[in-house]
């Protein structure tokens, strides 16, 4: 018989191979259905069999009030098994309490913490005033376009009447937790440079490489200026969202070693600072393209909009309620803008104020890394934290 202790439930979830490129959502959905049954919540599966969205609902005493959503994603990133000390999908627990496995931090532990918190609250006889939704979505790790991005546009989502949401943040090696109230906009672009082809022994002017060099130099000079803005900060990682990161991630072109290519394509991953004016930055990109010369074009693969940040002051009653709950559990939070991209951006994009919050203090940041783990102590503490958070958020007047 399957053990139902919180750690055992987490281990069972981690053992389900939801890693890309072929996540096993079918077994993840069956697992979540069993958990919903265990804690006595109705469960509905939206989306499609290949892109399922799982919803558990705890109806509040006043369902006319806007509901509170606790979101997590089922999928995890790929692994390089030979780089791991333990099988990344065995959910091995060591004698010192480390639970190893892909998704142990990002973010299957948090999904289980939601489930266990509801179970604990129900056993205590607690009744939420506002309806609580536990949401489990696919594909966050590959952009979420067929997961949360699609779901928030659906009539099913609109019917949930969501007024506030909690999503993920990340682990923190210090004695505090990170809270995301905003995030950078993800831009990705391809710059195509064209020029004369020819034999590798010649010296034609204005080649594709000449133009690519100008683009690369301009982009990397801007990148270095941004890097220096935070280089001397005490915790530069917490400042990343305040600068724009520009990284050359792909270069394509050429036929063979003795042929000058007539076309080179550069791909850049850009995360636009929350402080950046998007129009001004787009104009700067265009100025670089113009400077590189004739035959240089840019194509935006992604160009996310600037969104309204969620307020972290007394004008936001959900912030006040969250802060009160965290004070009760002796959890200090540091609000920052997220340097990456989470599903919270899609929620904010449809007007739902959202915080990214993961109670993983005193924990090395190992999401997407080798030997990802969460300690039993931190995991169980997270359940206690979410118990208080659910109480507080679901009773906001």
C-alpha cells in the first residue's frame, strides 16, 4: 500500500517522468486525481490529453468573492543522468534528509505543499471564505504557451473568478525567501546578415561576417554595460531584473570551410529590464541593424509586453494578508522582480495580481542544475507556511 506521508507523496510525484521533450502528463494527471480524492477536493481536467490542466477546487463560504489560486507546473527540465550522484527520477532521500530529484525544487515540492496544506487545514476544521483553487499546468519549462498562456484565455479560467494568485519563485541560500512581484519581458530575436559570397581566398567588402561583427560588437558592448551596473552589488543575483541581459545563443551559416557565406544568422536571448522603456530599447536595436548596413534584418521570435507589477504595499490587501501569514511563521521575504519568466506573467497579463513565492530558505539554488534537491526540513516547513498563507489569503475581506 502506498504510503501517504508528505515526503512519500513528493517522492511519488518526482518519480513520474515529466521531463521534456516527452513529459508523461498522463501519469502526472492520474497522480493528481488520486491526491484530490485523498484530500477530498473535486478535480477537473481541462486542456487536451497532451497538454492537460488540472484543477482542484475548495469552495469557500462566500463563493461570490473573487477566488485565490495557487499555481504550480507539472513539467520539469531535462537531465544529464551521468552528472547526477543519484538517479534524478528515483527521489532518493539521504540520511541527512536531502530528497534528490528533478523537480524537487522546481516545482513539484510546492505542488505537494499546496495539497498537504489543504489536507491539514481540513483536518483542523478550517473553512475558507474565498474559494481556493489548486492549479497544475503543463509546459511552463518551455514557455507555457500551450499551458497557462492558453488557459488564461479560456472561458473555463474566466469562470473561476480569480482575484489573486500565488506562483513560484526560487530557493534562497540565505535565511529569507524570495518573492517575485514582477518580471522581465522575454525577447528573442534573429538577426540575419547578408553579403557577397565567394572563394575563401578572396577579400570582398561588406560580407555577411563584416555585418555580423558590427551587430555582435554593439550587442555585447551593451551587455557589458548592463553587467557592470550590478557587478559590485552585495547580491547581484537579486538585481538581475533591474538590468537587461543580452546573450548570443546561436550562430548559423556557411556551406564549407573555403566558401565565404552569403548569409549568417545570429540568435539573441534578451530579458528586458523592468526599468527599461520598451520603445526606446526597440529603437536601439533598430539603430544597430541600420549601422550594420544594407542586407541586415531582424525578426522577433518573442517580444513580450511590459506588465503591471503586483503591489507590495498596504494598498494591496493580499500583500498585507500574505505578509501577516509569513510573520506568523517567522519567514522574512525580500520582494524583487523575477529575472526570468514564470507563468505569473500570463496571470498578470489578464489582470490577476500575482506573487511568485516559494518557501525554500537556506537552500542552494539548484533548479535546472545537476543534483537538484530539497531537504525534508525545508519541504515540511513549506507546508506549515502554506497552511498560514492559505488561511490568510482566503479570508481577505
